[in-house]
C-alpha cells in the first residue's frame, strides 16, 4: 500500500524557517519526480516545488529563492527547507508525485502557519 506521511510543520513568525519531511512507502520512490504542494484556506492546491529522480529542481515563482527541495532516495524521503517565511505561505503542505507522473492518494499533510 502506497503511503505518504508529511511532518515538520508548525507555527513560526515571519522570516522564520521550517523543514518539512515526507516519508514514502509502498512505491519505488527513486524513479519518480516528487513535489511539494500546498493548499491555503479557500484556495486550490498548488505545486510549489518539484524534484526529478536525478535531482533537478523547479520552483513556483512565489517561493523561488526561499524554499529548497531535496530528496534522499536511500531513505525514501523528500524534504522542503523553507526560509524567509511569509504569512502568505500559511497553508497545509503535502508531498506527492510530480509531473509527468500522476499524483496518488494524498496524505494528511502538515500545517504551516506563519504569523505576522
């Protein structure tokens, strides 16, 4: 059974940092592009960062220069280092497969709240 478990969220002040982790199981993690997505209240889920199996990364303009995605294929884990956080980064963050792969069942996500 494929499972994605996100962790590392929390409450942080503007300008602070958080590191999110996502542990995958039940899949051949290393072959897939993976992404971090977020959904803010009243908004659609959006992709904020992705990383290919070979380590190439891509970022949404809103987080470029502040967020860093990485992966550890030996640990079946993908990370999101978030620096210089802003109130508009407040959202529930999820990991999942990224293009060209179709996302699988979503995990519970991890809540990130940035206070002003």
